[in-house]
């Protein structure tokens, strides 16, 4: 499953880092939106 991590390829690490960063940003935006909705509601 994690075979890609065994290769010391900076391109794969960059892709993983980008995916992780995007996911964190999306989750943060979702949480903030939910909090704003609960406040206004």
C-alpha cells in the first residue's frame, strides 16, 4: 500500500505534501463554515 513511500523520489513527496496541505485547508474551511452557520442560526 505504501510502496510509493519507499522510493526516495522528491516528486512523490511533493505530491503527498500538496495533497495533505489541500486536505487540511479544505477541512479547516469546512469547520469554519459550520461554526459560522451555527452562530448565525
